[in-house]
C-alpha cells in the first residue's frame, strides 16, 4: 500500500528496518504492530497550555513526528501526510469509574488499537484524567525511535530553558548504525557478517525454553503489570549487582534473575536453554542527539538450563559470555547483519530474526529492555510531580512476554508486558514473586 506522490522525508536506517520487521511479525499475528509507551504517573494535572505549546514546538522542530510510513518499491520511507492528525489526545475518567482501573484499561486500549501501518501516527501524546492522579503517555511505534529516543522526547518536553531545547538535534545526523559501519572496511564487514552468523548458529544448537502455557491459543491483547520495589530493596539489589556481575552488568543481573524465576515457575517446560536478545545504545552518554530513529546494536544472552539452576555459575557464565562477545566484536558484528537484513522482504527478515536455524522454533525466551535511569530532571512534568513510571511494548507470540526495567527516584520498577490469553495476570504475579526473591537473594 503506497500513498501516491508522497513527499519522502527520510529513509529508514538499518536498525529502523530491524524493528519494522518485528512490527510486521506482530501484525501477522493479528496484533497492532510494535506499539510502545512510556507513561508518567502524575500527582496532579500538568499545565495543559504549556504542554500543548511544547508539543507543537516539538512537531515543528521534528516534522517526522507527524509522518506516515510508506513503502516505495522494496524500501520503506517516512513520508509527509496529505492530512495531518491530532497527536495530543485527552481522556476523561467517567465519574462512576475507578480512577486506577480507568487508567490501566485506557493504557491497554491505546496500546492495543489496530491501525494500518500507513495510517498509524508514529508518535502520540495522551493525557488520562483523574481526581487524584493523572497519567501522561508517550506512545510511539518502534521504527520511529528507540527507548532512549523516547526518553529524550520526554526530556525535551520537560526542559524549560529554550536555549537548552535548541541543543536537541542541532543538525541532520547520519544514523549511528551507519556511522559505525563506515568505520569498517568492506572486508572487515564481510568478516563481521560471518562471525555474527556463526554465533547465531551456535546459539541455535540449543532449543530455547519458552514461557507460554497456552501456546495453541491465538493472541488477543497486550496486558501489563507494573511493580515498583522500595528503596531498601533497590539498594540490596544494587549490592548484589556489584557482587555478581559488576556495576556495568546490571542488565545481565536482571536477565539472570528472570531466567531463574522462569525456571522455578515452569521447571518442566521443554527446551535446552534460555535465550534473550537485548539492545545496546550507540549514543554517547548524556547525548541529546540523535532523538529520532533507532540507534542500537543487538546482542544475545544465553544460558543452558543446568547453569540457570546454579546461581553462582549462571552469573559467572553470563558475565564471561558478555566479555567474550565484546572482545570478539560480536556487539558490532550484528550491524552488517542488520544492514543486509534491511534488503530482505519483511516476511523473510522477520522469520530470520525469530526462528532458530536448526529447529525453526522461536529463538527468544522473552524480550528484555533495561531503560536505566530516565533523564527527567527535577522529577516534575509541566508543574506536576512524577510519582511513578510505566513502560509498555507490544510483543510477538511466542514468546509473548517482555520484562522492561528502570530506576526512578532510587527505586527499581519492573514492567511485565504479556499477551493474553497465552499468559495471564495470576501467572505474572507468581513470576514476579519469584523474580523479587532472586533479585534479593544473597
């Protein structure tokens, strides 16, 4: 489907194409595609006039925010729309409804809304009303930006100093994936390509353990359960991170604990190992650019079942695996694969990303993203205090499960996103209980 005479604004970069292939996979399952969301829970209503003005300023500075994703030939591009759509929407809580129930239901409704790829807005802002709490949701589609980009959009909206807002994307920036690829010669890219391919073939020798209980059922909707640990628990977990994997291995600690929690919850589940893909950010620390687009590389964490059952051996294995991947440049070896994959059809690329070369089964045991510490200076938003964060993302089925983590105000938040009826809230509650036990274990 293609808009006639569409004005092309920008092509997708290789990492954008990676997320577009997963968007297509999710759509093929009858779900809405790769919709994602950051929700700020506020203690009162923000300054609506200021919020509208800041959003309009953002759209003017970043016109891609109102673009349409269109296919031209074999490639996809962001194109200007013939008719603009409102991207700031307000939702009033009915007086007879529970405020908390309204917020959760509305968030899930927004993330489950079905629209054609060409019609869906790449970015929307929603304000959910309430007497005691309000929720501001930034909803985006993954080919538009990655999680760090969404964090930067929120930071832009929160920045009151006009001169500071001018620092966001001061000039057109070559995608960081392309910049990194340009550092390698042609033959270096070829060697990296085959190194990554060999690594995936080695991973695929072990069949991945999947969490789905009712895998014969068709996916119907995304649901989420968000849990926030207290300060004392978060400090204990930080001490465990230092002890087991070192300060730079926080994501590995969360991954390992999730593997162990799943193994305890479903010890008889078929498979040989837990395998988890995760992204790493190519931006420099604290950089305000680039905002839009995906600027990430990909890596895998894999652990055989017998290692998962031994806590000390598991964390030692994950740490050594990560060190080896970096030493052998496997973190960058996947970039040539992403570039090559961007030339495949979405269907073929999606299958390549998801399916094991050896068995044809799903490669990912669950999805994972560690957002880190969102850059929301002052912990306020347009005059309202931010009291909690919720992270949301659509998922392919299988695995039908994603763990999204972040730290805010010194407290760890775990957002479990899952697909019903393949998984349900009771199952997630059991998983979370085990997860907390693992995170806090000495």
